[in-house]
């Protein structure tokens, strides 16, 4: 039997990969993909805990994560398209209009 | 057997997660993420969450990644973009965070120590739910979702409605007074 | 029953799927490898050039798609999630009864609002 802590470490690695991706990449689409990685890390944790605690609630929460991921993708990509129409770039360093 | 399966899935998940961040071409990143979603689904099967494994493939691999690929194609991103200047800082911060998380997990020994072991936690779960669990994964999820998590479920539908309206408003030509590229 | 035995028993349900995956991979890889060894290789400049219905290729294969595709794909994702919520509801329907029915009516009513909005905004039209 694989200990629960293994799943937690795996989830931590995936989450931090997404975190580092948000920090180091310039392409805004890769930034959104990194956020997808973070959401999947939480999903792994939810399902692992649900299995080890023998409680389905964790799996129900994955549904809500999924809903939020879909909403985030729909709105986030629409924002990227709107930005691209205005500035013709997906580089986050060029999107500095609100930077003081 | 279970350990082998776990380590195979974990190794591929970590590798493809790193590749998603490391690839310079967005299309390669999306394909790496696709491989990762399939392996996360495999991990869910070994954790007895069959319905979520199917959902993972249908929604993430089948719908969300298609949307990403559309946008990469839509914007016609040919140039390989570079990393931020502070790439060393980012990776260093990630390693520090990872060390901290692993230290926390190993020092707490969640699920291994007798004080808060899985047996004690299992006992604290309600027996009614445990009885339903044995009847089938999808049915158990449905029962839980439509009784205990009734209100979050309705909020989820509201979130989806707002997302749909917002995305149409942002992406539709001329709604915000902008022209198509 | 130990954990490993239990998992083996459980995973034996997935054995047909494993066989399918193995056969699919073996067929794909086998065909490619076999054709690599069997095919005659006599390359020349004309053969190695890009083939595009016989005419000279004049632009890159990757050209921008219209935004309409994005709107259709986005609506597909949202309604996909809706179907996802319907599935466990249908399976557990005899347990949750009329309350579950009422919840689902509210849920679908909210989606109908979004659908009407998309329709009125012309997001479902193609021109």
C-alpha cells in the first residue's frame, strides 16, 4: 500500500511546478496552463485523501475544481483573445498599462 | 503492483509537468499537458475513483485542452518566447517551497502515525456514507453531491453561467468596440 | 485480504482495457517499424519537397483561425460540464428523489438563461 504522504509529495511537486511556471514564463497561455497544473495537483490530493479516508466528499470537491477550471479557461482565454486584438501580443511584459 | 503503478504514473506526471513549463513552443506544452492528464486519470483509477478518471479524460483532455489548442492556433503563435529574466529566482523559490512542503509532510507523517492515522480518520467518517461507498463510485458521488453539497452545486451552476456570459462578451466581435485581428 | 491483493482483484476488471491499449500501441508501433524496414528508400529533391495537392506550397500550414471557433468550443466546454453534473444525478436519482429533481430543474434553468443569452447575442450564428 502506497502511503498517503507519497501522494501529497507528488501533488506538492506538481503544484510547485505550476507555481514556478507562473513565475518564469512570459507567454500568457503557458501561465494559464501552469494554473491548470496547480488545479490538477489539488485534484490529486482530493482524490488521494478521499481514498484513504474512505469518504466520497473529496471526489465531489474535484467536481467543483473542474467547474472552476472550465470557467477559468473560458474567461481567461477570452481575455487573452481580447488582449491580442488590442495589443497583438501574449507576452505578459508588454501588458503593463496598469503598472505604476 | 500498486507501488509500481504509482511510481510509473508519478514519474510521468512529474516529467510532463516539468515539460509543460519548460517547452518553448506552446503547442508542445499543450500536448505534454495532455499526456499528464491521461496519467492523472490512471492514478485516479488506482485510487478507486473510476468516474473521476473518466471525467478527467472527457473534460480536461477532451474539452479544456481543445480550447487551449484553438487559442494557440487562433493567435498563430509561431515565435518561441523566452523565459523571464528572473528564471533563477523562480526556480530557487520553487525548490525552497518544495523542500518546505516535503519537510512538513514527512515530519507530520499524515496517515502513518497512530495518532491521526487513516484508521482513526476512517472511523470518524460517517458510517452511512461508508455503506453507500460500497454500492458504486458514481452513485456515491451523486448521492453526496445532491444531498450534502446541494448549495455548492447550485453556486457551481451560477459560476458556469457567469463564465459563459463573460466569455461571449469578451470574445464576440465588436461587443467591446474592437475589430477582429 | 491485503491491500495489494485487493487492488489486483480490482484492477482485473480493467484487464480488457489494458489489452486494448497494448494492442493499439503494438499495432501502431509495429506498422511504423515494419514499414521502416520494408520500404524502399530512394530519396531525391522532388520527392522530399512538400506535397500540397501538386501545386507549390505558398503559405505556412499554420494560419490563424477565426474567433468563431473559439466561441463554439467554449460553449461546448460549458455544456460538457453540465452533462457531467447530470450523469451522477441520473445514477443516484432513486436515492435523492424530488429534492434532487428540484435542484436539477434550477440548475438547468440557469443554463437555459445562458443559452438564451448566447442565442440573442448571436454567438451560435456562423457569419
